[in-house]
């Protein structure tokens, strides 16, 4: 199925794709590491090499597992969904979709200052 890039655009349409588990895993780990990469040396210095390395490996495994779950939900249960709000709408109704959309936007607004 082809999706238009912009309503009324004459540009080449985008193609709807499925997310594989390792794509989701990479994105989740990249986001987590992007937010905390500057704090890792300080945290490791405070708790030590063994616990610091253990924490990094543990968080990597948790990120991988959560990306597997997200990929399964997206590809198996809600293949037509394009956002978390779409999944919430299909699973729980319009109120959950609005709450999910607001939560995602609030998260983005909260994270934005760290990147500026």
C-alpha cells in the first residue's frame, strides 16, 4: 500500500513497511543511549566498573526484549497502526488514543531541552 508523503503532494509516495525486531531494538537502544551517554562515565565512576558494566548489559537486554514485544504488537496484532495512538485506539478506544498521544507529545517536549 502506498501512502502519500504530504496531502496533495505530487512527490513519490512512501511505502508502508513492517518493523523487524532488530530495527526496533536499535532505535530503542539508540534513544536510551542518546539521552544518557554523557552520564554513563559519571555513573560508572560512582558505582564502579563491575556494576556499571553490569547495568549497561542489563539495560541493553531489557531494551532488546521490549523491542521484541513492540515489534510483535506492531507486526502481528496492529499491522495497520502507524503510531502508539493508533494501537491505543484499536485496543482501548478513543479516550486511550488521546491519552497516549498526549503522553508521547509530553515526553517529546520533556526530552527536547536535552538535545538543544
